C-alpha cells in the first residue's frame, strides 16, 4: 500500500484511510462477519490509517479486531471530536479529553495520531460558525497542547463544513490538517487546499464517491432501481454532472469508481482518502485503485472548472 507524508505532521499514512462508518453496530448484525473480514483485509493489505467516531457506534467491533492484532501499535488513528456539539453552549475541555480517552480505550492504542475537530452550532451557517470559532479557539489550543504533553494526542486537524470557516480555522497555526469533502462534484474547498499546500500543512479527503453516485454500479440515474435512495430527485443534478464528467475526462469514462478514488490523490498534497469499506472485496478493489497515483494538475484543473459550473 502506497504511503504519503501528511504535511504539517510526522505521520506517514496509507493513501487509503479505512472508514467504518456503516459497519455493524451490534453482534446481531447479519453482516458482522463480512465487516470483520473487511477490517482484517485492510490491515493485511497495509492500510495503517484508521478513521472512526463514537457517533458511528462501531468501535465495539473495531475493538474486537484490534485488541490482539499484531499491528495495533503501528496504526495511526484519526477520530472525530465534535466539541462543541450542536447544542453545547461552549467548548468543553473535559468533554474533549473524554472523547480522546474513550478512543484510546476502544481502539487499543496509546496515542490518537490526529483529531478531526468539529465545532458545531445552531444555526448551521458561516456567520454563526465564525463567531463561535473566535470565541473558543484559544481554549481549544490550550487543551490540545496539554493533551500533546500527556502523549495522548499527536496533531490537530479540523472538519469545518464550509469554505469560509475552513479558511478562518486554518489561519490558526495550531491547525495542522484540513479534513473535508472533496471529490469531482465537491471542489469548493480548492482554494483553501491550495493555500495549505503553500503553507506546508496537510489535507485529507472524505466522501470520494459522493454517496455512491461516482461509482460504476449505476452509470445513470435511470439505471438505479426504484426505491433506492439514489433514485431520489435530489440526486438528478449529481447524475447529470457525472455524465458531463465522463464526457470531459477520458479516465472517468473508462472507470468512474477508479477515477473518483484517484482524483483527490492527483493533488500530491492530499495524503489519504477516507473511504467506507464494508467487505474484503471492496478493500481489495479500492486499495488496488489507489496505487501509483501521480500528480495530474491538468486533470485536477479540468474537473475543478467543470465543478464550478455544476448546480450541485
């Protein structure tokens, strides 16, 4: 498995980050066996970067895999920490550390390599988020430094939801990594990402397949079975963009899943792509697709220009 240095950190991460977002939440789940096999397959393949959140309800399953795994001390964990959460009044250092501590326990590790910090608020808009960020960033920085001194935490990154919030957050030197949705349909973070490259800080891409639109399974919305979530009207524009993408980019026309997985990595500043993987076959397919991706500024520029014209 190819690895890249996550800029702004000391982390050499696999270009695919294993995501367990939709895996078994209880021992009674009929798909538990294949989910366990998928995680084992990812580790066997050389994936050393693992994404998780207490919100997913799957860490009990991850614990079962990791507690006796011979590679558990070599893995790098990135965890979500939404503090403050939607209805919290302020940033709470105790709650933030509790999220770190529960992850250390559940994931059988001594250090969380990277925290994906999220500051949530109501209303969920740029103005409110920017005001809250200004009020809490000093307390966040003090807390992160304290946890780094304890050895519990490696680096601070953030998932800022919106471009203006991303730019404001990454003006803080304590923020080493931006984590954001980034795929051929969602390129609104491009200017922030490019600035990070100039500043020597890192980037991780989430949602490369755009909820399943950017895969080979359904080439058009007409091919989606009735009743499937992708048959909903809200995905019509996404499928229209997909068609335009396949026409404009030859590589996308010959294999949409492969292209979507590789697209973020065509920007050498993107160290890893966070992908939900639920079967061993998916692990093998996605890991193969992510190997040997070279910088391709022309394709990146073409897709970004096309994305700016999309109504999505």
